[in-house]
């Protein structure tokens, strides 16, 4: 069994046991849920440390993943293809933005030459 499944089942078991005992003790349901949640966290933190570390290592190993992923390669190839088609539209946008930049620079120069009034 994978460590994260075992860890999750143990935590749910602790919560269920604490919740059941509190409900038998005639505690309000919302209060029993809160107390059972805190007890579940505390018990899993204190007593299930090795299993928690195993879960962390398992997640880290999954995160590293395989060095070669066909899906990733296909997505990268599609992204490269899409980016190769975009520069034509970008050139037109750049020209219009350059015109706007030169106009805004002229506006800024005009404003800076005017005296400021306080």
C-alpha cells in the first residue's frame, strides 16, 4: 500500500474514533467535529512521524518524475510552433507601440519644460 493512502486512512480512523467517542459522550456535533479534528492532527503529528516522512519522500519522488515525458515534448513542440507564427503580428504591434512611445516622450518633455506651480 502506498504510504499516503495508509497515512490518510490512519488519520481518518483517528478522527472517526475521536468523533464517535465524543458523540457517545453527548457532545454537540460541531464541537465534537472540531475536537476530533484537533486530536486527529495532534495524534498523527506525534505518533505517525515516520509514515508522514515516507509520504513526503513519495511526493518528492513523484514530483521529480521521469526525465522524458512524451506529452511534455508534444506540448513544447506545439508551443514552439505557435511562437514561430506570432512574430509577424508582434512586428506591427511593436511599430505602433514605438509611435506611441515617441508621442508620450514628446508629451513628457513638454510637461517638464512648463514651470510647476505650487
